C-alpha cells in the first residue's frame, strides 16, 4: 500500500459549527455521472448451489472502528444504529491514534485529552451488543509507561488494560492487537505511525519487523498472564499491497516473513488492513468507480498467499485472519466515500473476505469527519464536494471557497450510503449462517448466497453496471424454493435507500443499474433427503477398485441439484470419477451433481462412479446422505 500522510484517517481538527446548513440535509444529488439515458436490459443467469458450502459466518464477521477522538461515538442513537446494521464487533481506540494513546489518562501524546474514554466505549459495546477489539499502544507504550509510578514497560501498561477490562470490570474484551500500522514507522521510508523504538532520521535500522516481533512477545506474555482466554493479534501486511515484499536496512527480510517466523505458534490472529485505492495525490489517476467495484476480485489471491505464508513461517495456515481496517481509499477520502458506489462496494468487500474464510472485517469507521479538496471530480458518481470515511455523518464543517460559506455535512448520525450498504449486508448474513456457492454469467452482476439454520436461503445480487439493468434468471441446486413471490430488499439511488417489497420470483428478478437486490427464500418442499436409495458395487483388483453407484429418488418430490456424501471405514482414496464432481476430505467423500444430472424426478435414477486406491481391506462405505439427509 502506498504511504499515507499522518492525517489520512483522522478527523480534521478545523471542523466548524454549521447548524443552518445542517438542516438542509445531505449534500449529494440524485444525479449520476452516467447521465439520464434510459438503461438497457441484459439477460443474466445466476446459479446457486445450496449444497456447496464455502464458509460459516462468524460472530465477528461484520465489524467497524470507533475512535477516541469521535465526540459523537457516545451519542444515544449509535448503539441502535449499530444493531440495525448488524455490527458484531467494534475496534478501539482507532487507527494511528492507538500508538500515541494513554488509556489510563484518556489522552494522546500530541493531541491531549480525548473525547471518548475506555469506559464509555465499553458502555457503547454493551448497549449495542457488539464485541470489543482493543489495539494496545505499541509505538509509545514504553514512553507512556515510564510516566507511571512505579515506571512500567509498554507490555505492562497493556497488561494493566487487560486487567482493568476483563478482571476489574468484566467487560469481556476477547480480541486485542499489538499496535496499528507499525510498518509505517519509517522502516520502509513512509513515516506516519508513532514508534518511539525508532532512531531519528530516514530508514531507521533499529525498529523494523524483528524489533516489533521481539517486543510483541513481551506484550503477549504480559497480557495473557492476566487473562489467558484473550486472543492477541499482530500486525501483518496485505499480500500485494505496500509494503509487502519490501526490504530495508531495518528489514532485510519482508515484514510478514520476519514477524511470522519470530512469533510462530504465538499469533492468535493476523491483523491486516486493506484499502484497494490510493488518492490521485499519491498515485494518479486516483480512484475510479469501476476500479473500486472490481477490486474484490483481488481478495481470493490475497487470502491464499497469506495462508501460505502463515503455513510456511508461522507454523499454521489456519491462523485466523481479521481485516481490521478497510474502506475505498487509503487516504484523503473524496466523494466516492459518501456515495452509492461505496455502498455497493461494502458488501462485496466483506463477502469477498468472508467467503474465503476470513474471521472478520472492520470498516473504517463509525464517524470520521468532513474532508475537502480531494477526489471529487465529475468522473466519479454523485455530486458531493467532500469525503468522509464514516458510515454516519458527524455534522462537521469545513471552510468554504469563494463566498467563504462553510461546507457542512448532514446532522450527526445521519447515515451515509455506506451505512445502508452495511445494513443490507447485516440482513444478508447472520452469525452461524453457511455461505454457499453462487455464480453469475455476467461479469458486472455479482451473486452471493447464504443458507440459514431454519432452512431458508438468501441470495444477494449486486449490479456494478452503471448503465444496464439485468433480467436475471436464477436456478438452484440443493434447494427447492417455495412458490410465489418472495420478500425482496433493494438498495438503489444516490442515497442507497433500502426498500422491501414482494416482486418477481425466486427464478426471476430484475436488477437496475448500480443497485443491489436481496431475496429471502423459504424452502418449498423436500429436496429428496430421506427418500433416496444408493446401490453400490465394485470391481476390485487388490490395491485399487472401480466403484459404481446408482442414486435413486424414491420420494414423491423432485430433487433439483444434489450432493451425495459418505464415509470410508478404511483408508480408501478416491482418484478420478465421472458423472459428478468428486472430492475427498479425510475419510469423507462428496459427489456433487453436474448440470445434466442435477434433476432427479420421483422414481428416476442416475449412475455415477469413480476409481480409488487402498491398502489392507476394502470395506464398503457407510452413512450415505443426500443433501444432508440420511439415504438408504
């Protein structure tokens, strides 16, 4: 990731009161840069396989950030708004301020007393029902601890915070992380993060990733000595984003390799930030709407690389990953951050990470404040002349141009479009849901699906096309939707307004340009589970065999897409197969239907098979299930 100025994600201190203009409401228009031409309609096909699970939605899936300098964080409306949006975790004390913050005095080394203290934050958590995540002061922890009587190290200061939170007050804060973006301490040239371990001057050699890891060990030991149940994360870099792969005098090996190797076996979660764009002041030409909406395609490769690094250097590829900051642009937010495009990006950002097994994603942030003079050109959707990282306005103002009239945001706690994007996401995924496979044959129409414990299925369609509507035909495997219309929530328009109606069917929906549609579907009948039979026969030659399976629908309702599962009692390993997509994990084998044999009418059968190897005995498999239900 490119370097960020120190004020990049801090509210500007020059905010002015502007009550007269606040009453006028939002400063965006309903006009789009795409013009007023009637949209064309394109056909699309979306396929949902409810039997193909991708990931389980964790309780920490939908998170955000709250900051000590946010005077609106304690507003009475905030807990209810967080509940409305489905927020399950709030990170504190917020970004770079974490490395200059003294939690005991609620003060910042350079900015004095802060607006929100830890107890107020904890109260907000309790009222909203969200979990907490605390970033302890790594950058200046030793310096702050030295002012205590008796003097303490930064690790001891952090341990005091754990004790205060979880022993003294029973706030039950489970997630803690050591420092913010410490790689921004000058090690690689860019210097925005407070780190008093560093010597003066450019490219310091004494405060790179090895020093961070060494000190992090002390933090982990001290904090867990107080509460062994907490989870402690460490700062890593997003693969393919600055400074990933970079070396320097203080970092002869890249940051991730150095930190993971030194802390192997001690990392409870990887703390990663991802901002897919930089402002034009850093890397011209700057943000584009199409670029932002296409960026979630980068996520699977980032997760894959990070898991590979964790396996190679940290001792386990299954270390949880948490994206503790994300938004559209790395610094100097412009109009895109307060517009419809960011609302469309948000659920795709979160779902890109969650479908790849990430443990949580935290938006930057609840409130942040008005920023002017950044990317507000006509090439971006909307007509706002300012930016704000917050999901909610804080009512701040900035000096105007020309006549000198101040430019102001809407009243405090007014939702920006990104909040509606998060609310839509919160209606789509709930903790414990299963994310399942969904695909679209149109590159600008994205499809996602989740299966709920009550048997219902939700499908989210996001149209990233500013000019064309899509007439979408939907087909389902492993799920038969109930007949008739279904509740449909639509997010559309310049403010990303949410409306819920009953329109279209489970098989057909129209998605307008730059909009999102959420369908909630109830099951409409049996999918064949419990009404099926499997015939199994083999041709065995001693070290391997060919198996033939005949799958029959013995029920009275059709099966529309199927997954057959069974378990081996021996050490058999499936090799090649036919008439199904075959997979084996441990002793469990799954066979998923193909397009030409997905439908099984009552009384019909389909034949599938595979080759396998074994040693010793070759007992027949047991526990056949069809779409999760026992099968004879």
